[in-house]
């Protein structure tokens, strides 16, 4: 889930610049998410926000990761898709 | 790539001490094909460090940052090989830029660690190094951290094909408007690997159907595989045209059309029976749903929250439909 806090937003416009989906726009000097369904929740906006104005729940949007991380809870969040990402183990993905 | 290849995670990799030029061997091309077929699910890597194109190292050449996944490295090199550029290859343990950034391996801190391995003279003459970052790396890279360390980060293109035009401009400007499209070209690139990967789930089922046919002459075995390949192929090609943004609803829509066509064909050929029609129709919906959910990992446009919701709802449905299909196939074999 992603949420923009307009009180904290300074209007610096970094988030629309780094968004790979082009779903963030500046409206009245504040960053606004224009199309949640096209947002990949990649976190580039939150990562580059200097004012903690963007809250994001990060995860891996794929079947294997969600089964392992969220349903079976057999791997820590961020490691379920294998590929060695996020953990020190390499392995098969999906 | 002579003397630079290594299998990720089987040894501790070190960063190249000096910038090196790039060349690929036949063995590398075989590995590249394997990387493509496995579609980002292996960790064949190159040694991290600074590489360059051209005959000699040019400290004033633009420096692009990328991951040390062999396929990524090669694809970037392909588009810049005739230009005068430098590649700063980050140790992402053989993971592509997008995944490594999402998981924190492609970060500002990692970039700085790699740059520390080189002398200031090897990096820049101006005192401030300009680094071109792939836009898809920004989920892991905090630009402010780089700026604090005397680096001028530039947001580069999402697509490697756009790099030459980007570098062609007099002053490098952030690709602020560049967006990920997941267009037909992207989908075709992952189509063969997706079919290849999905086959590992399908082939055991085909083997089971062949055994069942051997006992009960159902007449269904390899056709299941062909049908499944058709389903996956159409799903990937028609992806943006299938209704709604839910992967599973797209799959159900495709299932309706394909099952209608298959049942009509069975009627036309005079081989229709309610049991067989039920078995095949549920199989079509089951395969469609399973591939739709599976494709969330291949698509690059999946939103974690939405995909999670979808999987929680549709994974049990998929399992039920596939079990129903198996039961109907068994009944068809026993009763026919």
C-alpha cells in the first residue's frame, strides 16, 4: 500500500521525476498519486523523498514470493522470489 | 568476456582493480542464451568494476551504472559498444537492475563502495563525477546520498535502446518523463522464457495424462501441452487487450473464449461428451488462471498489494478448478 502525506510534502518534485510509471503529478504544489492501479509500488518515490512524506509497504508482486512470504510465511519478506535477492541464498525463482 | 566471468554466489567476488575493456567469448553467448531462457532466474554474473568501450580508457567518457547480471551487462553493452562510454558494474550478485534495486542490492551505498576502489584520477578530471543511473534502479538508489558524495547523478533512460539518443545530447538531462511501458516488444522478449519455464509445470501433467490414456484411452495427452502453450502465448500477446487490470480476470476472459472455441470444435467433430467437455473446460480455466497468477512475476507491472489480494482470492479457486478437471478426466477415462 502506498500513501502520500500532503502535510509532510514539500513540493520538491523529486518523486514524479523518479517514478518509472509516471503516476505521480504535482497538484497545487503537492505530490499526488494519479493512478494507483498503474503504480508498481516499487518505492522509488519513497526512497528519494527527503521528507518522509510517502509511506509504502514493500513486497514482491509475484506468485512464488507471495506464497512463500505472505501465505506460508516460510521466508522473510523480500526473499521469496529466490534469485538470491534479499538473502544470502541463491535459488530458483517462481 | 575473458577473465571476468564468475558464477555468482559461489565465490566472493572482488571489484576489478583497473578499468578493463569488454569482449565476449562463445561460452559467454551460450551463457547469455541460458540467462534469457531462464529469464532472470539464474545468477550468472560478471566481475564488478569499471569497464569501457573503445580502444583506450577515457576518463571523460560518460559513466553508466548497471548490474553485474551477465544478460543485463551484455544488453547494455550491445547498445553502447560503438560509443565512447564507461560502465560501472555493481555487484548485485548476478541479479538484474530492477530486482536488485527492489531488494536493496543496487543502492547508492553499493555504488559508492565500488567507486572507492578506484583512484580519483581513474574516475573524473572535474572533481565531480557524473553518473548515469538506469531509471529502474531508483527504487534502490537514494540520489541525495550520491549528491552528498560529490557525485552528480543523472536519471538515465528506462530502456537501453534509448541510451544512444540520451547520450547524444550536449548536456545530459534527467529522463523525468521516461516511463515503463511493458509493450509488445517487452512481452515478446519474455514470451519464450515464460513458455519454457511454465513447461516444467505442464510436462508432468502431460506425462500423467499419457499414463491415464495408456490405461483408459481417453485420447488426451500431448494435446494438453499444445493447448497450454496456446493459452500462455495468447495471454502474453493479448495482455493489454484482455479486460481489467487483474491478472486472473484477464485469464478468465481468455478462458471463456478458448473454452468456447474448443467446445465448438468438439461439437463440430462429433466428439463432444458432457464429461469430456467439463474436463477440458475446467482444464482451460485452471491453466489460464494458474498462468495468469504466475505471470505476475514475469510482467514487471505488478503491484504488490493488488497482486497479493488477487492471489489470496484466486489461488484457491485455481486449485479447485484444476482438481475438478483432474477428477473429470479420471471419470471420463473410467466411464468411456
